[in-house]
C-alpha cells in the first residue's frame, strides 16, 4: 500500500514538474511585439499615419524622430502585410495614397530611385506607366490602384508609413566624436547607400557617415565615442540621414540582408566608386570588383571575406524610449 502511494505521488509530482517546464518554455518563447501604435511584422515595426497628412520632407523627419525611417518595402511579403493592414483600417483608408521611403535621387532620371534607409532591395511594385516624371520624385503606395506604386510631387501632403527595427539594437545610431581614420572613403556627396555597400564589400560590419566621408568600422572603433540621441545626427547625405561636424551616424550592416545582384544594380542606386562589393548570384553571395576597368569576379566567397576581416557585431543601445 505504501509503495502504491509513493508511486502515485511521484507520478503526480512528475506531471506537475513537466507542466511547469512547459509553461516556462512557452513563456520564454513568446514572440516580441512592437509597442502600439506600431504594427509588428516579423522583426520589423511599421507605423501608419492614418490621420496625419504630410509632405515628404516633414514625413521623413517625423519617422526619424520616432526612431525609424520612411518605410522601405523590401519584398512582396512586406508589401502584402502593408496591404492587409491598411485594408483592415477601414474603407475610408483603403483607397488612399501612402508615402513610402523610396525617392528619386537624380533629378534628371525618373528611373533613379533608392531607399532612404540605405537598403539595396530591388523589390519594386510600380504601376505599368510609373514612374513617368522627373518632377514627381517621391513614391506612393496607391490604394485606388491595387496598392501599386506611383510617383508623386514631394510637396503634396499625403498619409505616410514609417519603418523601424523590432530589436532594441537598431540598424542605426548616432555617436558624438570622430571615428579613427583607419579606413575612410572621401567622396563628395557620397550617399549612405554607397557608404554601406562600400564597407560591406571590404568586410566591415559597421559604416559611419558624415557629409562627403564614409568610415568603415569594427565594433571596438566606437569605444571612445559617446552614443547620443539620433536627433544630433542631422546631416544630409543626398536626402539620407548622416552625421555632421561633431556627430557620426553608424549603420549596423547585420540589419541589411538584401544584396544587389550586379554592378549594374549598384550603379542604378547611384554607386560609382571603384571598389569590391558584395553581390549575389542565385543564392550565393560573392565579392565582385565594380566600376573599374576590369569588372571581374574575385574567387572569394562571402565566407572567405568574413574569415579575413574577423567581423565583429556591435550591440546598440535603444535610445527611442529616452528621447521621445
């Protein structure tokens, strides 16, 4: 009788222990979500200005102040999420136009578009006749045309969509001071996009930007710099956010997973500096020499690049809660 009770009690306690373990695992695996009113999609947060009409410049400033950028849409899945979210916001918003973070950087070429946040994603969802004017340099998601994209005059006031990273260690932060001059590219009017791709091609995990200068960095290069509010980094690098005389924006390249397919794709984004870049052939990333007399593929793979440069990953501090 005693043996039976002992067995039953042991069995009961065993089940209790199993349930506790399950609860702990389940609670620990709870997916992270963006704080309201941001909407969560995978590892990204989107904000919809459902009652705030702004022109491009002001919408860009609002998104930046809130810790993000005017939204890049990097693939069809993100496009689908935006459509589904807008449609769920009511019929009054389902057929309106929404400003996104794609802009025409060359005033003479209505095909020369790139993302404000520096992404090289080549996903586009233009209407068949768009873009069609060098005077309409901003891109909209048009709810009245199946959520295809169209160009628009940037001074027109419309609703807009912001994007930021879900993780606290975001893709860009601002630092006070000057990084070391170990690996610096000086180029007049260099864009953030070109700086990011230049540093990635050289095997660095971080890219620092101020007007006319690009710093390729490792994590320990920031040891003597002070991280500050991103609002201190108010420089303009071809309409993209960068540092200024006393502050430098530092972009974490581990958040930029899209890769250009060729030197031609990079050229379409305004890149021109002769260097080695990471491009993608099928599913394999490779190093490629671009904008030189001989644009030949090197025989190095991205894995070789990582082994040679000993890439380090930096953990950023989330400033948004202390700033806003």
